[in-house]
C-alpha cells in the first residue's frame, strides 16, 4: 500500500518508471526537486515535492534537492534556508544529496566551450532588442544573427573575455546554434550565457557570466545522474531543448547514456488562488503590504500554511487525492480544506473556546463552588485520556447561543428553555438582565451521573468558566480571494477578500493557556486552530465547508 502523499496506482509517471526499470534502462530511480532560490515555496510546490521524493522512496531510489541558482540578482540565502525548512516540514529528507547549479559552473563553462568547438554554439553581439526582434513569432520564422557563423576561435575568445569581465552587461551572449526557423520558439538559438556583473550568494564575485535555466537545468540533471526529471506542463515545449543540450554535451564526451529523461505533469491549480500562485504576484502581495509577509497565514505559501495550522499530512493527502495527470486540471480549494480537516481530525485534541462571549450566571449554583468536569481529549480516541475543566457559577457562552425571542427551530437558550451545558449540567434559562443571561441548574443532571439521562433536551452548548478562563486573541482566517478565479476579469488585487481575517477576543478553557506555538486543537463547534508564535490562536479551517452554495 502506498503511503499518504506518495504516487498512486493511477500515476502515469509511475508506469513510465516501472517500464524503465523493467527494461534495464535505469538501475535506480533518481529524481530531483529543483527550486530557484528567489522566493518562498507555495502550495503548488507541495505536489512536486511529494511526487519527486515519494516516487524515489517507493522504488528504493533517491531524490536530490538542487537549487537552480543561476540568477544572482534575485536569489538570497534566506530563500535557500526557507526552502530547506519547508521540504523537511513536509516530511522529506535529502541528505547527503543537496546540490546547487552553482556547484557546476566550472563544468557548465567547460561544456559550453566544447559546444563552440563542435559548431553548436556561438557568441552573438546583437543587442537584447535585436535578438528579440530577430527571434520571430509563433507564425513567423526567426532570422539568423549576423554573428551566427562567427568562427569558433573568435567565439571562444569572446566567451573567455566575457568570463574574465572584459565586457559590460548586455554586450554579448552565448547562444546555441539550432534552428532559427523551428516552429518551437525554444529551439531558435536559445541563449546559454549572459553577462551579469552581480554578486552571487554562493560564488561571490568569481563569475560575471551566468548560465540560463534551460542550459543549466538538463546538464545538471545529467551531472547528478538524475533518471526522471519531473517538470510541470509549461516545460513540455522545452523538452526538445533539454534533450538537444544533453545530447550535444554527450557527443562531446562528457555524458554517457542513458541520459536523463524529462517528463511533464499537470501542476496543482487551485480555485480561489489561480494566477495568484505566480511568484511575481506573491512578491507583489508582500511588497505592497496586502499581507504581513511571506508567512502571513492567508498566503498560499508553505510557510504561511504552516503558520495557519495546515499540516504536512494534509498536504501529502492532497497530493495523493489529486493524483498525477498529463491533462490540465483545476482543483477546488475545498479539496485542500477537506484534506486538512481529515488530517487534523486525527491529530488535534478537542478543547472548548468561546469566541463571542456573553456571560451566563447560574443563580442557584453556589458562588464559591468549583467542580472539575472530565472532558475527553478526543471522542474517537479513548486512549488519549481526559482532561479537567473547571465549572463554576459564572460561565462564558457564545452570544448566538441565546435568543430573547427564539426563531423557529432554535433549541438553545431562551427564557423558559432547558439546554445541557456540554459535559456538565442541564440548565433552564430564566431571563436576560443587563446584558447577562441568567439560569438555574438541575443538581441531579450532571453528565455521566446516575439518573442524569432523564433530562431530555434538544440543545447542547459549550462553555468556559469565567473565573478560570484564558483570554486570548483569536484570528479567524478565511480565503485570501473572494472569487474562484482572481484576476480573471480585473486586477487580481481587486479580488482580495476584505474579510480574509477577523480578530476577536475570546475566552478559552484554561488548559489552552500553556499551549506551545504550532500546537493544534479543535475548538468544539468552531473548527481547527493553532497556537501562533505571538500567543494568539489562528483558525486553520472551519469544521465544514462554509463556501458551499
């Protein structure tokens, strides 16, 4: 049986892997998760992480964590550290297989010189605008650069001068010599190196030319012996280029077959996020302060989801349920929320919390008396034991658990009606005076005592002892966007949900006071919550989908 979050039997990639192993093409499965360290990982990355690490584990192989750090102006060590923390948080480990494209800069440069010598690359001295103009369109072929037939010796000299810092940014680029008339735009002499006088977070000032992603990615896979390079569908048109680069480098004597194989799958697309998962838009949300940071619990980043109380098990369950498909698919956001509910239901102990408190006074209960009710930590897990909750004359209850004039079908507190205080006594509401609800209790109605079941009531409400309550800030988070396709009809910022966060001052049972950051609980009747680092509690998800029409 497959572990949660691991590839399912319907995974078409799994079938390819089994065929490759069965034919002897590869002896061991080697995958890689290759993030660019220029931002924080988002929810979509969870699917790729689970797929790459899960597939390798299922077939006794290994998965590499490789940072494609080829753009020094946008990359930072902060992002490297955050990515590693997110992968580990999801439950995966890669050591000792942590790699960086920058580890291979010397070898990539060596490959590039070999391609020039083999007639497969040249230094182009056109401006960026000229290169772009001559590239053509989807309906028009490109035009050869006037430097396309530059002698190899001259291209080698210029490339070495570029490497040695003798030319300014934009003066030259190194391009592959493929086919400017190819219907695949990616094969129209793509750029391999560009000049960029910039500090690199790992190599410092050593380099002033940097490889492009397409050039570095496939060759790095081959250097590491990756067998199955799993990419999302937007890279499908890049596969011929991936293969072309690897084959030319192999022809030069640097790689031996079998070479790495690129396979594309549908990325995770969720409603109520959509294009907002793009790195550019996530950065915009942070920089323009529409959220409090990358780890804002409303952000669709893994670090934001973690702070909100989303669980690694919930993300792994999501990856398993959505499966791996070649076809573009859009998953309703409720599927993610259901996965979190299912996982949290198994791991979150129960607690009582009053989010919109109003006081209830039991007039005939002794003022100085305190009883300790026995409450199960989880109704389906008796081995988790019980906890004590103090019960006293004055209690906090939810404001909507009382109505002066009850609407039809209302079974909670209203004058003359009996309800059971959960795990406690049956009380009869008598009146509302000066904003306080008053009631009397039946002393022989305590839950679990002989004869208590003679009281038949339809309402059952939760409570917290006012004298012992732990007052805390509770943040009620909702979806960041209010429409299923943010940005589809207007600027995506106009689709932000103004009710994505509401803050209340709640009264909690005292056992929640010592809760540590990232401890998760189900607040009965309210949903799942997590203790934040500042002492507040964040709502992770409601008990049921509140967005269903």
